[in-house]
């Protein structure tokens, strides 16, 4: 995960200190990119312990279309607690937009659209389309920055604006036989994520691993191999109260990446948290580093 270490150094050395919505303050850069060849290992940060079950639980929760924090807690993750109402509501966040989002489309503005189902159909039937995209940035349901997450949920919008806003899949054809010209080998699936705003110390290790698992899962569902995960950033930042933790992390030497292999038959629609956790092998990491979450 040298690429992750390099991003943190870039922010610390070249970033601009800025005010932010939470009032904590950040050091920020704009317009960076990171990429991983998923065939060469699973990109899980090794210079600190990342809570694997928690991030995998969140991914399964998204894919089930849930926005109920109680359901996420039942899966084994508490990472959305600070933004939820007491009854568990979070408003129409990622799971709603991915699986049943209400997007105005001519006069048909009352029914939900399952973007995941549409993408799976495209991957199977139109794999070279340039429209294989899932978006969480539903402009009619973005929260008001002047209100608390809970107030926004009560208003019927998202508790928190999507940080990872949209992602696009790209299918690589199998290699050609130089003699016959015929295509041999399996297709590969790559994913390009755009993230408008990312907390580089706490959030980014989650995002990298979550989307890497997502690519594996979509590829497994449509019988492809994994290609690359590319993440492009808008505002990439480190909170000012994480500077000491970042220094600790950067002093550590990255360890070899773990591997990740999903069993045959595990798909987007039947995956469990245990499927994802058990698919990760040989995660060798340094100790955890605690840090505050800015809400």
C-alpha cells in the first residue's frame, strides 16, 4: 500500500489548511488519483489495523438497499451511528440510491430505479457500453449543510451527502491469440470511482477496501476476472486532529497485501458479511491507530 502512504505524504507536504463543515479543520489537496491492480493482491491498508468486518458489513448493507442503521448494527458495524436518528433512520443515502432511488425521469418520478440491477444487465448484455455507471449524487435529496444530519433526515433528505459519488465499470476483452486472432481468456472488470470528499486517514482505507470487494463481487456475479480499481478524488483531506496519527502511520513499513477469493456462486444479491470476511486471507497488519470522527 505504498500508494496510500504516498497520498498521505502528498497531503501533509502540499496540502492547504482549510476550514470545513465539521469545524475541525483540514489539510487538503484537490484532484488526485490512486489505482490498484486487483489481480496482484487485495488493497487493504497494512500500516494500521482496518476493521474488516465493519467495512464488509457496510458494503452488504448498501447492496441490500438498506438505509436503516439498526440493520447495519445487526450486521456488525456501528460506523453510521453519529449520523442516524434514534430510530435508525438515515434518509435516502447510498443503499436507497443504488437499489431504489427516486430520480425524476419525464413523468415517471414516483418509482424507484435499481441501478445495481441495471449495471448487472449491462455487464452481461452490453459489456462495452460507456454507460455502466452507478451514482449516489441525487441532487434533489442532498442535505442542507447548515442543518445537522438528524435535522436533514427529519426533512426527508440524506443525513450526509455522498462522499463516494459515482462509479463506472469497464470490461476488458480477453487477450487475443497472435496466430489465430481469436480471443482467449476471461474478460476482466475494472472500476473507476469518483469521490468528491474523502477523509484520508479514517475514511479512505475503508473506501479502497470496500470498492475492491465490490469489484470482486460484481466480477464474480457476471463470471469475469478482476482488473483495476481506480479512485479519483475531489477534495482529499486529513483532519487537523489526525496529524499525529498520520505521522505514526507513515513511520511504519507496509506489509505484503492479503489475498481475496470469493467462492463460486456468491453474487451481489446473495452475499453475506461472512462470505466477504472469509474470502480475505493473510491480512498481516500493524496495530490499530485510534482517531476521532468529525461529524
